[in-house]
C-alpha cells in the first residue's frame, strides 16, 4: 500500500474531504463535475512539479476560502508511516509549501518518498502534441523510477535560462561566465539526457516482451537534442555560441529532446495512427512502466476516465496487468459498471459536489 488517510482542505471544490482505508485499487465514482479529477490532482501534488493539470497554485484554492489550500496523506513505507503535506498560505498563494512529518521540505524531495505517474484524457493526443509535452511525459516516467531525475531537470532548466539571459543581453557576454554556465548545463543536462535514454531503453525492453494485443505495442526512440554525454554537450555549447548568440537562445541540449513513437505492427509513426491506436499505445507504455522494477519507493498510478473508453476485453486486460504490477492504482469513472471485474478488490468512494462517501 502506498497512500492512506488522504485529506483535502479547500482544494478546488473540496472544502474538507477525507479518504481512508485505501487499497491496491481505489475507485472514485460520480457525475461529471463532481470533483473526482480534483482528488487525483491533489494526489499528484505529492510529486515535484505542477500536478496533472499543470495549473497555477492560486487556481487550486477553493473559491470560498481564504486563497490557501492543504493536502496531506500518510505514506506507508518499510512498515513505518510518513506524513506528507503540501499546500499554500493565504498571504503567499503562489508559493508552494511542502512538509514531511511536519518539517519543512522542498518539492523536489517528494520524489525521494514515492513515484507518481498519471494518465488523463488531456494526454490522449500526446503524439500530436509539442515536443515539450512529450519531454514532460518521459520525465514523469523517469522520475517515478529515479528520484534524482527531478533535480537534474531543475538544474538543467535553471542553467539554460541563465545562459539564454546572457546570450540575449545587449553587451557581448563574458566568455568565462559562459564557460561556467555551460559546465553546469553539461553536467546536469548530461545526467538528464542519460536518464531519459536509459528509461526509453528499459521501456522498449519491457514492451518487446508483451503481446501485440489487446493494446497496440509501440516502439520508442529517444531523439536527443544534442550530445548526451557531459563532455560532448559542453563542447557543442562552446562551439555554437555564435549561432546561439544570433538566435538569443540555446539551440542544443536536452531541452530540445523528443520522443519518437511508432506502432510496431504497422511500422507507422504514432502521429499518423488512428485516435484509438494512439490511445492503445499510450496505455501500453503506461502498463509497461507500471510493471517495471528497479525502485524501492512506493509507486502510484492515477488513471482518469480510462476504463470507460475501453471495450470489455481491453478493460479486463488492463485490470489484470495493473493487479500484477507494483503500483497503487487510483481510477475515476461516472459509474461502477466498467469496474465490475474489481468487485471485492477495490476501495470505492462516491464523489458528489466536492464531498465523498465510501461505498
């Protein structure tokens, strides 16, 4: 078990919501707009980043409150309980507060306690999305397996932002300062790129062991935006200063990475496949990731409105694969019928107008 005794205070339409007695499978059932996805979003904040909606912090606070919100949960790990908490304060609604067992902590430190991944309807067109969307997708997958990945991403982003500031300044930037910044980009960016490449290699190895149905099997390709080793990246940045100065931004590095996806059975790019095939490949990647080992942290998988869009055969296969995996699973739906195969196996809550009651 991963999370239990989850509390939401003034989070979106949940004024005071509590969920206790969680299990391997956890179902949130209710009408559209009841607040099911809001609960998943609150749980997603127990990871670095902006959560599954990528919303601004002030937008998460309930409208009738004082502008702040709080989310907490007990994490069972190694037989001991850890209390995780996050939220905002009324006087600083844009600043995120994180606490572990009551002590202040950083958002990045949350990745040391558990691994989180989610699949939402907004991700259905991932393969048609921008490269930035696919980078966020693979980074979330990598972070769920390696807690250091978040720090590598944060350091890389900060260093590239500083280099871009120097490149766009009116005066010629100091070469020595660029040297120092490029060393930071090379070290953190090389580690970031290596983590992405390692993840995709491991996912491909897992996907190759799985049957081609009922979920279409994808083949993944890491499309690097530059050298993935630190020394090669540092040299490339140094060699391309004149070009980058003209563009006023850094044009080489892991911030230019992309994920290539092909439907293996057809050898067809995912972007050219049907909507149903794209959805099936996305689920295949998610399931393969959920079945991967290599971490001693509890893992959570948040699935928003996934089962309702699958036929009975694919739903059954989805539940069987999830049950065999290591992750605690949270799912939403508008009715119980699609989850009939989980009778007796799942904890279930009815969600209505920002409140919950256990089934």
